[in-house]
């Protein structure tokens, strides 16, 4: 089985300072541009809803053929829009070319909750800013506590998100036919396409398996013919309920006033 990766991924809105600073300060990190910000800038430039949708499709797809076809559609509709997109390194926004781990997350939306805590504090005087920061610590502590309670309620081995993904992947796998072509390698066929799965490396040519860290429908079809009963061994540890609980186990203790 592949070892767990600890290389971090940085998400940003493509500020020039960050583009330069990330490789200098965090040379091993992967830098992902937020598609919400990219598409907002793109739409303000070209004002075309269809182009915007095609841009998102190019960003999300995990198949190179779909990426190239989508970019060709953008070029055919508006060559300047194609040039605008092509000027941005595709390794920083397109899921197929991104080499880090971002688990199909392509925006910074999840950080907006934390950013909102400090949004109104930027113009405060020092004393007020410190007090506001204490309030933010309380909100963060409350955030952890709610997730501790939430995690304690689960009676499954995987988080709700992962359990739902596995269930849907099982349903999807029924439309595929898998053949073992090696010790760990399988050919998985459907009416439209043929894919290759390596259960030892936990990869699939559709790239969902290695991108999300959970078996795709093709992988589930391959697992089915191995008679392997422990599906959870093919899921990244970050989806395990035990790992979730460990993440929020620490207590953020109050900062007491001086007496």
C-alpha cells in the first residue's frame, strides 16, 4: 500500500506575493489557485456564462482527453478567452495536472468561515484587536468542541462523506466488468471506456482513486473479484473516524485575565 503523504497544499487567490513566496518559503508545498477567484476574474473579463462553465469543467475533470476537448471548445468560442486561461500554469488549477493532494477541493471556500472571524478586526486599534482575537479563539474552541461531539456520534469506520462515496461507488461498479491482468492490476470495462486499476498503488486511470483517496467505481469492481472484505484498507487514513476524532481531540484552553 502507498505511504501516507504529508506534503501540504497551499490554496490562494493568486496574489503576486504568494506566487513568489510559496516556492521560496515552502519549497516542498504544492500551490493551488482558487477556482472561485479565477472564474470571477475570468467572467469579469469575458462576460460569458458558457465559457465560465467550460472553465470549471476543464478545472474539475480528471481525464486529459476531457480537459483537451474542453479547452478546444473554449478556443473555438473565444480565442482570447483561451489565451487568458492558457497564460495561467495549468498545474496550479487543473485537477488532471495538479501533482499535490487536494482531494477534489478547488476553491478556498472552506477557509471563508475562519476568515470571517477576523474580517471586521482589520481596522481596530491594538487593544480592541487583541480582545477580538480572544473572541476568535473562543469561536475556534467552540468549532472544535462541536466536531468532537459530532465525531463521537459516529458508529461507522469512515466519516459520513466517505461512507456515502463508498456506497455510490459500489452502485456505480455494477455497470463495469473487471478482469485481473496481473497480481494487483485489473482491466475494468464499461460500454463507453476501458480503465486500468492498480489496487496495490491505489490508482485508477480515471484518477478518482488517487485524487480523492477513496475507491472509485472501477476500483470497487476490481475489489469485488478479489473477494477482499476489508474495503477500508483502500481508503486514506484521513477518512477514518478515529483520525477525525484525533484531529479535534486537543483542547484550546482559555486565555485567563491577569489578576
